[in-house]
């Protein structure tokens, strides 16, 4: 339990440090492959064909095509997009 | 029709034999309702006369998913198919009739792994929306996607190597306004978009806890333009501590150099940090804490910039009320301030009586949506069930949607 609390504290500290940094000028969406269940719903809503399955069978966003519309983050049943 | 016959023949061929076979099949009917009181245009053709105005009434759909796996000694063959059809509705989706099929062959002798995969995604023309491709601003309609993939991994004692290559061919039509035609018509042309994705990674195990790695990624838009090309090259450090079978800590730091016309110069020097701690207490309580940070160094401004942070905490409590299957309560939080993706969620899967389970879940994302679902699942056996589920989502910026699913899942 102590380890978990320490880890949460480290992570929160990390977030505070990074929140102190300036934010980038445009958004970027990515997919947490540990949470993705490969359902493909994000592929079906992406209006610019920027999402497909990658080498581990999980969805991947092609950053050269993504227009940051955010439709995929709404639809993901596993909330894997961030 | 031809496609369905080919899929059926493939399915029969793969099913013959005495080796270990696994089939998973799920069929469901869905009824889609929306909170919107306005009709919408689902634009499936560039011709101004061909747009369908969709009313707000109940719309029906069907989905069939099948997964087939067959294992030999060091050989695995699998075939997945996902067929979806729905009446055109207010639902946010590009196509209302498509089929997604994948055939995968893998071979894994000793410390090696080979994979060859072909995927085909087909979209019905009359039920697929018109899309605009950014960068080129072309008005397009997807017809078919072919994905051919090759993967190799070598897991030596200290040294590991992996390679991945994918050829993606998109068959699409694009539309150009026909100025010579007095009827405001669009001329239609067929085109292929070909992309090749390759990546390779070499990692070296320093000791039981640490390994270092170098990796490269190259994406080439094989069509004339270099606009969508992308190169990445980087180095990283991975830490993995396994306390026992269920409890472990994995952390890694990765720096890479980004090079693409479509990616802003701010992101040339890119940093990715990931941590995940998984813990299980007794047989009932389990959970994990996961944190991902993406940031970059802008050399022009000499500043470290944050791209996104995501913290996720999950806790699951499982309990058995009968000798059948586990019931559980799961709750968690995701914090993602940069993309406004922060949310809390909770899920309950509760055994009621005689193989009947109740499902309830709620999800609240302050800036994106609020959703809840309820349902019942009745198990004829641990591998055969019928279910009914209702999913309601309030998308805040777009009309609410309510989908009722009735389906069956079978494993054989």
C-alpha cells in the first residue's frame, strides 16, 4: 500500500512539474495501447482516415493525418485516447 | 456477394482439421435513437441531388463479429471478420455498411516470432460519407483499405530485435467540380493512396531491471507528395520490476527526433515517459496506476513544452456469489487536462439468479460527455450467453444518443 501511495505522489509531482511547463500550441491525441481493446470504433468516426491498427493490433493515430478534431476521444469505450 | 462467398469458403477451409480450434462469435441487433429533434443530411455523394435527409426516428442495425483461431505446435492461424450494417442515422460514423476482415499467420519457433497479416476493409458506396482530406483538401469517398503486414521479433537472452512493415493501400474516389457541366455536377475519379510504414527496434538488457533500446520509424507516402512522410529515430531506457506473478512496475523513458512536414517544429525533440504499477491484494482486490507524459523541447524558444499528461487509476473488486462466474465492481479515474479528457467511471457486473447477471456502468467526463449503460446477460453456459443492453450518452456538444443492443455471444 505504501508503494502505491509513493507512486501516486511521484506521479502527481510529475503532473505538477509538467503543468508548470507551457502548453504546446496545438493539441495532439494518442492512444494508450494498454487500455485499447482494438474495437475499431475510433477508425469508424475519424473523418480524415488517420487511425488504423498498428503492429500490436491496437489502434494507432497517424500524426501526419490527424486534424485534432477529437471525435475519437468521445467514442472510445475504454477511454484509451488522451 | 462474391466477398461473402470467399469469406464463407475461407471459414470452411480453416475449420477443417483436428488441431486446437477456437471460435468466438457475436451477433447483435441495435436500435439507435437520438435526442435531436432535427433531421440531418448524411452526405454520401458529391452530387447535390443525392444527399439523404435522415429523420430522427428509431434506426436499426446489425453487427456480426467472428474470430477464428487454430493452433498447431509453433504455428497459429487466425481469421477475424466484422460486418456492420445500419440504417443511416444521426450516429457519428463514416460508414453505415462495411466489412472488416483480417487473416493472420504467425510462426514462433524458439526465440523467434514471424507474423504475416492481410486485412481488408470494405465500405459500401451508398452508405459511406464523403470526407475531406486535410493538406490536399480533396473531397473523397473511401471504397476499400488493404493492409499487408509483416512482423519479425527475435528474443535473445540479452539482445532483442524487432521489425515491422505495413503496406496500406486505400482505394478511394475523389470529386472535382465540373465547370463545363451546367448542372452543378462533380466529376468523379478513382485513385489509390499508398502508404508504407516501417519500424525497427533493438534493445539490450543491462541487468534484470533495466534495458536500453534504439528504434527507428519511417512512413512514406508512396504517392508523389512528400507532405505526409514521417521519420522518427530515438533512444530509450526501460525499467521492469516483477514482484510476483500479479504485481509489477514498468517504467520507460523514450526520446526521439521527429521529422515531417505535417508535424510542427516544436515537436522535433520529443519525450515520452510511461509508468505502470499493477497490484493485486489477495484474490479479490486488484488495480493499477498508470501515468504517461508527452512533452517536447522547442529549440527555437529554448523551452520544454508539455503535449499531454494522462494519469489513470483503476481498482477492481471481484467476488463470487455462485459457482458460475465472478461478479465485480470496478471504479477508476482518468486525468488528462490537456485534451480535456478527464473522467471518472464505475462499473458493476452483478450475479442475480440462475446464471443471470446485471450490468451497470456510469461515466462522467466534465467537458466531453456523460454516459450510462444498463443491461442483463443470461448465460446458457460459461461460453454461451444472450444479452440486452442500453447505452445512453449525452455528448454535450452534439445531440444525445441512446442505443439498445440485443445479442448473443458464443465460444466454441
